[in-house]
C-alpha cells in the first residue's frame, strides 16, 4: 500500500477572516423618558425596548400616558420600524430632569430621538435641548400654551438659542395628554426614514399624523406666530389635517438628514480602518481608499435624495475650486484631502490622516407654490 502524503508539503493555506465592524448608524430608535411606574414585567434595567405597543400596555397599563404615546408612535404609516428602529422606554429616576436623564443614559442604551411623558417646563426643555445640541441626537418638545410661540416664549427660545436639535411643537389642546400624543405621533412619523433606500427622505410639511385630531385652537394669527418661532403645528386646512413645518429653527428634515449623514460618515470611516486585515498605508493610495468609504456615504445620500446636483452658492471653497464647482454641479458633492506630502511630521508620526473636506448640496424640498396667471380677453 502506497503512503498518501499531504499536499501541505507544497501548498499551505492560512485563512484570514474579515475583521469586525460596527452596524449602520440608526436614526429611527426613539427614547421615551417616562415618569410613570411600570409593573414587575418591565424588569430592573431601568429601560426596555419595544417593537409594538401591546407590551407597553402590559407593562404600564393601557390608561397610562406611556402606552398612549407608544401607541401613537407605532400607529404612524410609516413609523420607526421602517428605518429599523425601536422604542425604548427609559424610566426617570426620582425628581430627575430630562437633561439629567439623557446625560445618565446616553452611553447605556442607544436612542436617536428623545421625548418625555410630561410637558417640559421652559427651564427643563431648554436644559434638555442644550444637552442634545452637541450630540448627534434630536429631541421633541410640545407646548400647548399660546405664550410659548410669542416672541421670547419657550418655543421661540429654542430658535433664538440655535437649539436646532430641539424640535419645537405647538398643539393648543385643553389637556396635556392630547398634546403629548401629538408629540409622539410626530416623532413616530418623523423618525421613519430608511436612509439605505432610494428616494426615501422626506419633509414633515403637509404630512398626516394618524390618530391625532387637528389642533382646534389654531388660528391664522397663532399659525403665523408658530411659524416665526420655528414651531411645527398640526391644523386643519379646508377640512384636511396636516403638519405645518416651519424653517425658522431650520426645517426638520434639514436637521434630521444632516445628523444621519454625520453618523453614517463616522461609521464608514471607522469600519474602513477597523475592517482592514493589514493596515491602511499613510500614502495617497491609502487616502484614496478612506475617501472611497466616505464617497459611498455621499452616493447613498444622492440615492435617498438628501444630496442632489446643484450650484455651489457658498463663498467658502476648498481644494480645487473648479473641481468643487464641477463635482457639486454633476454629483452633488465634492471630497478633497490635503496632499500627504504637505502633512506635518507631528501628525504623520501620530498616524493621522490628512484633513478631509466634503462639500454637499442638499436637495431641499418644495413646500409651497406661488402662481401668476395672465389673462388675455
């Protein structure tokens, strides 16, 4: 019998598996900070994740504000599930303010949007908005006092404070619950974008809120004040209820889409560096690969229509000005990195990439129309 020798005498194989990365940035996870006491089924973690409202009703009771808000979130079409999101109910600790709760939980459980089961006082709302502003998160704050949309009112102070991550909502109901349900419905609809799709971004302007009655207190005067304050409303227009989205504190979709873009760039850059089985060389070829990861995010922004070709009207330019103008006009974005050869030695020794700059042209949205009719008799 002839011995069968192993072919490893000639060919030896070592398998290199792909390195782990992190998952796509999620902009549909919504945190509901509750001041209500749940049953034992809620658990002891201080928070619980839900994909439908029935379990919230079991934990808090169907007469609770927490359940009614959860029901409003999941009643929207589409809702947070469309973007792969979930609702996480987070219990407020005794006498804890919303800003303190966000600070306490920001590294404990992932959520992108934040709202509460109570209408926030002016001080608490502004404090929470201040905490959210430097974070890549968004907060929803409803008020029902007409004074809130006056100049210097609580919602107007979000605008004048440049708290664009704090989204002001006005709903002049006679009770807190109706306003809080409107807030939850707005958040459930607003966080429903699936950014990985094609033509999926939207504006909240003229959208429906399922299960919410139009605000009966809205007059043209109040609407005008809310628009000036940057607060979104839900009113009836010739019998049809619709959201009116103001841009005085930036339009909602401008803020939301940009936060997705920033988060997606962070993930793309991290995964490019982390998933390399060897190393990314500190060369122009290495930078080409890194910029390619960021370019993929820009291309997805074009696909979901956050970014679109257009004219670069900003006086700020960088890199090759002609290339910037041409790329923005043709693709909607331009990516530039400083040459490796010009990098400071201290940065090279620290293994930093040269500065990368990205210009993007937002697609914007059409929200109104003016028509001139010329008649010839």
